[in-house]
């Protein structure tokens, strides 16, 4: 489901994010970021289960968002997936506003 809230396009994912659903999600995010030029795009994962196959989709979307000065937000991202994004250098390209991810502590 795609909607708008306070100037942000919000994509709500529901159920398991499998390889097939990730392909659709990747195309949708590319269109929202590059095709439509939205200034802020969020993915709400509160009702989804994030499988490892989904992570490259978020990494790619964060990269695209960075290139287009788009704010990219992941909501409800599991802590282990958040750690993978951080290890891929995405901490500056994506905002994580999760209830499950640990806060990033910088020395």
C-alpha cells in the first residue's frame, strides 16, 4: 500500500518480504525516488518480516535516495537488518525510525 503522510510517501509492507515481493518493492521504490522525484520516501516494515533477500533492495534504495537528495526512511526495521545496513555504510543515506533496532551509539 502506498500513501502520503506529512509530505512523505509511505510504502507499507505486509507479510514476508521474499525475493518475488522484493522485486516489486524495488521497482516501486525506484519509481518513487527517481521517476517521481519525491523528497521523502518511507517504508513501514512494522507488519512485515524482513528476509535477507530484502536487504539489497533497501541498500539500493538508500543509494538512489542519496543521489537524488531524497530522504529515505525505514520504520520498524529489525535490529539485525539495521546492523547490516550500518555495515554497508548506509548510516548517512537512510534514516531508521524503528521500534526494534538498537540506537546507534557513536564514540
